[in-house]
C-alpha cells in the first residue's frame, strides 16, 4: 500500500513538472517574439533615418505583430504560473 502512495505522489510531481515546463516554454516563446519585435523596430529606425517611409512602416508592422504574439504568450505563461501557485497553496 505505501508503494501506491509513492507512485501517486510521483505522478502528481510529474504532472506538476510538466505544467511548469509548459509555462517555461511559453516564457521562451514570449521572449523570442519580444526580441524579434525589437529587431524589427531597429530596422524600422534605420529605414526612417534613410527616409524609407514604406520600409519603416513595413518593419513597424512586423514588429507590432511580434509584440502581439509576445504579449499573448507572456499572458498565457503568467496564467499557468498563477494556476501552479494556487495548486501549491491548495496542496499545503
């Protein structure tokens, strides 16, 4: 019987670990898109300096798309982290 309890707690830890890994992946995706947005903004700035209005607008548009993706992933990661914290508090 005690062996079953150990298996259950290991499974619970495994599920919790997987949940944290999913949140970590979402944080990485958010960081990737924030970095891509920053790169596009820098290219937009260079285009503006070169009086390339269309190029600047295009790069700004790409940056904005990455920003939206980044915020979405960051929010989802934060929700998962919050859910995990609530589960930890309930377990205590």
